[in-house]
């Protein structure tokens, strides 16, 4: 029987040592990828056809140089939109923006030779992703991607805090933050406990919920003070679990402002009655990236975006 390339590979020494951890395998693989595992990848630095900027930014392409050690081959699973790549010598393996996750991470799965052990590799994609549902689409439409080219924070002469998001396909979004950040009602330490608040959680109610509740004093029930207490809106519990079915950004450590503060055309559109939620921190593995989510805003019935520059505005203003 003729000796095949596969039989040579099977006979070669194993790349991994039995019992190695995921971290140890990643450390061993990293030198054979450029950029190295965990670093930021980039899009090809050549003139990009206009159609890719205005119509199909998700198809923009970049490359990772893969150079396996002599005598070994890598099988690379790049996700459902691409075929597996089998690499036995130095090769530029392509990826597209649509291969990245919603958190802006490019993920590959790598197998070495005939070893069935999966090793998960990831890189930071060059652009973060915002999600929108335009007002022209049905409420239950699938959100559309908008790739964020840059995030810039600034404070103007009046002390107003602003953020500018430049999108890859051309538009620029502006966010103007209030003089004071209004903290949403916060969940108790016991997550199963409901707290008291009004039926509709508006910007005004969120501010009210953060004030210490006034205590009814004994005295004449017809006094002005007790009449004001009786006139307050009826309080009902807030279900924080149900709230997460409506909002992607939770109430915990979240702030609220009018959707008029989101300006996708560059200026304030009057009459906006929706709301925006924002947080100065992200998920546990992306803590320094803020988040903002708006409903019933100008041009969009829904918008969600990571704000990599929100931290540049400093701590919340309470």
C-alpha cells in the first residue's frame, strides 16, 4: 500500500500532550497565528468598493496568517458561513465581518492533525456592532446590523456630555447625555423580591423612585401633607425578570433618558416620547464597554449599541 500524506501525519508525533488544558493548548497554538490569538484583527488595507460600504459591509474581508509547524496540519472551522480550511503550510485564511459575534469577537475552532480535541480561538473584530429596527419595519422584524467605525466622547463648553458614533456605511449618530444621570429603580439583593414603583417607568418616575419614600406622619387626616400622600399614584410591584423580556439592558446599574437624546440625523427631533437606557459598564468579559438601548426614537423603533468610549466621559453624574 502506498504511503499517503495522511498516514505520514498519523505517524507523526502528536502536537498536543495528553491532559493539556485549554489554556495550555491556546498558548501552544498562538505563535502559529498572526495576529496572535486574542489580539485585534483588521480588514484588508486596500481600496474598498463603494458597494461594500453602502450595501454589504458584512462581506468586508480580512485575513489571519496561519503557519502550522512542520509535519502538522490545522483544520479550522470558521463558522456556518464559511467552509472549513485545512492548512498545512503558511496560508492567509480569510474571514468576513459577518463571521464575528454580536459582541464583536471573531471565533474559530481548530483541530490539529487527526486529533478530535477542539480548541476555541478568538480575536477582537475591527468593528463593534449596533442593532436597529427601522420605523419602516414591523415591530417583530429581525434587527439589522450597523457596524461602528469609531466612537468619540466629548464635553462641550456648557458641560454637556456627548458621544459620536461613526458607522462604517457612512451615517453618524449623536448622543447627548443629561446634566444628571437618572438611576433606574434597583433590584434588591434577593432577585426574587419585587419592589414598589409606578406602573409606567418613565424618566420622571425613575428619578422619583430614587428618592427616599416620605413617611406618613400622624395628625389631621385632612392636612395638606396627608392629602398629598393620598394623591400619589398607586404603587405596584416591578417584576425585574419580566423587564428583561422588554429591555436588553437590565435595570441594575442602568440609567434612563429620553429617546430624543439619541440623534441619528445629527440634531434633536421634537416630539420623541420614547426612552433610552444606558450603562457605563458591560458584561463580565467586556466590563469597560458601555451599552445604550433606545425605543421609539428618531428613524428607529429599536436601537442597541456598544459604546467603547463611554468610559471617557468619566463616572456617572448623580
